[in-house]
């Protein structure tokens, strides 16, 4: 249970898979909208980025700096929390299904105190590649000649891949990157490993990913990959820093209002 009492499924960010540098957490929210009305009221973040992806339903965002927006079906928001922000994420619908994901991405030490920034893209702004039973929504990085709109501080890719029964997918990935595939529907094979719904498959050494849906069933998965930061990760709830002292300072700054008013913070952008 997260927020004010909303049921989610977490894979990356558990005891079994604490983090996968630079990725810290992946949550899937998938339930009737009527069961998620409590939402995720005001809460702080510092030191990392979040990526919210909606498949169905709508999520409304507000923060302490006055920013506001709604992510619709197929939309994505990339939020750089940086030096700190306090925000809320609340369902905008009360009927039908609410289905989406939130990915947490670490920031290198040099970027932990950048000014908060938002990148909001609705479904029509995300390139879609369709090819013989294969559909790829390119949110970040490149795939099949399409380039995603998300601007990333750390090189990476974020793809939403859908395969019709028997369809195949292939994607080059730099061999020094780390990453995983999260199967959110159906079943199939990803780089030689069987995968089905709500499984995160962590990539081993290699320079590409291949996937194929089962002959009698379609498959949908998120492909997430990026360059490792290779720095210490010290996380306490919504704060992700490099040292325990920085975590303690984050709590002090939250309690004294610096995260609520990021424009008043003394740090440079």
C-alpha cells in the first residue's frame, strides 16, 4: 500500500531487487479507479527523478511551486525532483480502470541539487512504430528509427513494447548499460528467458535484446535501460542521496520548508 492507501505492485525496489543502477524502483498501479480515489497526497522528493506512465485513466499532478498538470491515457511525465519538491498525484477519474507505472531514476551527485523540472507528454506526442505485429511506443531513446521526446540527464531508453501472438522484437543496447524488462501483460520470451505478467527480467551481459510473444498469446512489456552512475546510493523513503549526512539534511530542509519553496533554496541550478 502506498500514498493514502492505494494498492500497487513493486518489483524493482524490493528486498529481492533493491535497485538496478541507475534505477531505484518500479511500481505498477492497476485496479478499478474507484479503489484508488485516496491517491497520493502531498509528499516530498529529493535527489532523483520519477517517470510516470499512464496506460488508462488520468492522473493529476500539483506541487508546492505551483505546477499543475494532468497525464491522460498513453501520456508520460518525467519529473526531475533535484534539490527538492513537495507534490501530490491524484486520480482524475473515479470510474473505469486506472493503469499506470512509476519508475524512479537516480541522479548523479553533481545533479542532485538541480532546479526541479517537468516534462509532460500526452499520447499523441510519443512516437509509435508499427511493424508486422510489433508496436513500440518510444518514450526515451531510439528504436526502429524513432526517437522519444524525453530529455534525460543520464543516457538511457524507455520503450513500451507490444507484440501480437508470434511477433518478434529486437533492440540494440550499449553493452555497458544495465536494464530490465517488466512484463505487464501476456507472456513470451525475452533474451532467452520466459516471462509473464508482473515479472521483471533483469538483463545480463550483451549488446541487444530480443523478444517474442507466445504463438497463442500477445505480450506487452516495458524495456528500461540506462548507463549506470556507479556512485553510493543512500535512500530513506522519498530522499535518495550519496551519504547519511545528506539524508539527514534533506529531512531538516523538509521540516524547515526549503523543499516546499524550492525557488528560495540557496543552491545553484
